[in-house]
């Protein structure tokens, strides 16, 4: 099983600041790396797939990059609605795993 | 409108069974793989299982392998998660999500792009 590790666990920032979230895989995940945002009481929302492609309707302030085992999600300038938990996720021929999440709070 | 609606959650006894359903609408259901993801109260997302577009192949997380069975009925646009030998640690909100899709006989993956609102399973005596 591919294990995903996210850091930091919590990121305390203010609106307007930039955020960089990290995701590390225990082995290469090729390009099958996605990012999700989840707010309290809501289902997760797909932000990024294939490492760097924004899903439909996702603002340009969200960007993803990385390769192999190390990936980052960057939010260029935090809006009030961006304070949430972010999960990375990989898929392989045998299954799927999620990282433990990074909480971005004020 | 593309959506999924889960049902079937509730209170289950340890060692007992529950069957969750997820009804999809607004897209070509038989072109997509479907996933179940769960979230225990206050915890993170945990993948449970997936099924390919024609139902011929399934994968499971180690924590549910041998106890849960995922199936689908493409005529009814529905996936079913049969949960047997329930344990307290199966207590969670269970989400159905759309995943891989078939295009020109290729399996393409663009993330889990559509999610239901979830159905809650509580395992307790």
C-alpha cells in the first residue's frame, strides 16, 4: 500500500497570505496525484488532478506541482472561503489512499 | 444535474450487516468506476473500495477486505456496498464518489470529481 504523508498538520495563516501544503508518497505515484478540499459538514471537493490540472471551476489561485513522490499544493492568496482541510490522494492498480490532511485555519 | 445519493446507513450491531446504496444520475453511469470513501467522526478520509465500469473488477482497503462487497447494477445506475461482520471501527460517514472513466476503450482518471452527501453508519450494541 502506498502511504501518503502530509505536512504540516495545521497551517495558521491570514487572508491574503500564501499557503504551501506538502504531500509525500512512500513510493512513486506517477502522475496519479489529486488534491481535495473539505469544509465542515460538506463532502470533499476535487481541486487538482494529475498533479497540476485544476478541476472544473477551481480558481487559478490553486496550483499543484511535483513528481514521483513529492508534491505541493499552493494557494497563492488565501480567500476567507479557503480555510478548510486539504487532502492529497493517489490511485494505483490495486487501490487508492488519502493523506491524513492539512488543516488551513486562521 | 450530475449527482449521487447514498442511502442505507443506520445503526448496525457488531457482527451484523448493512447494505449501502448509491444512486447516480445526470451522467453515463456505465462509463465510470465508482468508489466508496468513509470518514469517522472528526477524522480524515479513508478509501474503502472501488468497482470498475462493468462490475467485473473490484478493489478493497485491507481493513474491509473479506467483509465488504461492492457491486453495481448499471440498469439502475446504482452501486451497492454490502457490509458484513461489522465492527465498531466501521462507524463513519460513507461517501459514494465518481472516479475513473472509459474513453475510447481507455481508462482515464481525473480524480474523484463528483461526491454524494454521504450516509452515516453507526456500529454499536
